[in-house]
């Protein structure tokens, strides 16, 4: 698996509404335990299924910075974001009982330094550490499953 090596600039949203931009930025939050990676998964707010933190672009923030902010809001993660995109996956974001918005999420690795006890969405989500193969089995999106299954922090050092 190769990583994007192009430097990213902050995004300007002045000319577009968030709902017009169908790209989201997602975070693979990881730590190393006994020499092996673990990925922090969170539950979605409505259905309670396992996902990774993700959200809309933020004005003036790079994609990796946006992913780091989402990791804080949804999982209480404090850490360092890697600026190289791990990959992307597509899904439909629910915006009503019968409507969905097609989205593409760009995925960034976040090296977790600590987890906060209190964070913005604490009462709305659960979080759990999983090995990459197990995390890959828990998600619905095949492309995300592959990103998680083959996640290797050593590739971030390239």
C-alpha cells in the first residue's frame, strides 16, 4: 500500500456550503501495544455500529487537522496527525429517514498520545481498542475494511 506524499494546504470553504462538499476526513486512531498496532473504534450515534471518527472539512484546516479534531470530538483522542492520506472509502451519509448523501472519506492516521475522560460526544458514543483485522470485520464499508485490515504504522515512516 502506498501513501500520498503531496503536502496539503488548508481548505477554504468561503465559496461552498458544507453540504455542497461531499468529502469528509476520517481518522484511524492507533497505538502500539506489545509491538502490535491497535485501532480505536467508536460507535455511530444513531445505529451504534462501529466506525472511525470522521467529519466535514473545516475552514482553514488541512484534511489531517480536520481528522484530528473529529478524533477529539468523537473519541476524546489527543495525539498527532500524519499528513499523508492512507486511502479513501465511499459511503452514503444518512440525512433523513429515506435520504442519503454520497460521500467519500479521506483517511488519516492519528498516533494517540492519550484519551480524555470528558470529550464533546462522550455520552453519544462508545469507544473500543481493536486489532486491525478485528476492526476491519466490524465496519460496513469494504474499502474502509481494507484500509483497517492492512494498516501498518511502519508505512507512515516512509
